[in-house]
C-alpha cells in the first residue's frame, strides 16, 4: 500500500519515545487488549447497519486539524450516527449533534467561532421511521466525548455504555473541560450500566462488531469495526481522521496527542491493509453523501 513507507517513517520517529513511555509505566499495569485480524475476519453474522443524519459542521479553519493547511481554509462537514442490528442485540455508535439544535435556524457558534453546528433532521424522527426507541437499544458506544459525537447520548441512558476506562475517568472529573468534554452533554450516562474497557472489545463475541482502541484525539478514543456479510468490512473512523485530505497526508489536529495518534494511524492502517476494509471517515461530507441513509440499511 502507498502509505506503508510513511508508516515506517512515523514509527521510526516515535520508537525511542515509545520505549521510554513503556518503561515509565512499570510492569503492573495491564496491557490494553488487542484483537487480531484473524478474529475480525472469522464471522459470517447477518447484520444491518443504519446511517443517520445527525448534524452539520461548518469548519472555518482547517489548520486546526492540520497546521500544514492554510489558516482560514473552510470546509463543510457532517456529524453522523449509526445503528447496528445483530442477532444478539443492538449497538448505537456516536451521538452526533443534539436534536435541540433543530430549533436554531442559523445553528450555533462553537469554539470561539471556529465552527458552526446545525441540525436539519432530528435523530429521534429517524429512529421512529425504523421503529426503534432509544430505551430499547442494548449498547451505546461513542468514539469519544466531544460535543459533535455525544449530542444525543442522553437518549441512551438505559443502554449499556461501552467506554474506555481512561475516557470514563476523565468524563465526570473536574478536568473534563480540559479535554473538550462538557458533562451536560452526557450526564444521563453517569448512572448507566457501564462496561469500562482497556483496549479492543468484541461487542457480541463473534468478531462481527469490534471496538478498536485508537487514542490520540482523546485519551480513550475508539473506532468501530463492522463486518457486513454483503457489503464487506467497514471501519467507522470517529475522529481518527476528519476528512480525506487529512487521511492522505496523516494530518494531526492541534488538540491531539501526537505520539498516540501516530500509533493509532499505524494500527488502523495495518488492519486496512490486511482486510481490504472500507474506511468511512465520519466527518467527511463526500463520503457521507455517497452512503445510503436510514430507513435503508447496509447488510
């Protein structure tokens, strides 16, 4: 793959720092769980994957996502949500922007005007179309806890929340805002049944739907592997990448932990190389526009 040389260069540059980091944490901390590619490709489970419109993002300065981009460059993005139906249950992935923004005709300004958030179609109305009630969804997983991914999270307080332990620790701490988390966005999950993860997690136990730990954009950032029998495997990117150009150039947002982001790039690239999976970059509008939307679904 054309990205292999870049990955080797990235890994070489971070090797010394990675070794120092591993030595510094000692031997008592459990290593994060890693699920191998063989497991990801073993299943034949019948799945349905629904794609929802969960908001629009007008980004006015792409240099925030990659300092190599000219300051003030703008782009229209999206904030989608997803539902996976599995024979053993349902998983809702990423919460998009809050339905409450649907009443704001001009959207709302965010991050000192760097972004405008708006919602033209509520998530609830789309779930009603497929006769799904949030209270009946078995699992909720969020790529991370920024506002454009947790806007409707409180709908799913009855679901089991699948979250990396370090992300959860920060979520309700006095330091939450230091990471760009706003507790009110997900306060309904505070007393939810919660499964705290340390690394990858096979949601239904058959390799068909797997949370892959990819820290960097946030301490507990994660992406989702979905192996669809007809469509083939798909990785939902969260904010590992924000748009195709940043994927091509390995751009690292100014907020990210650079070392962890590079490690996550390498991890997901290796999986993509070995599985030929599709990468759906969640915020990338051309990608989103090309997808079929609920009430239709992928299989």
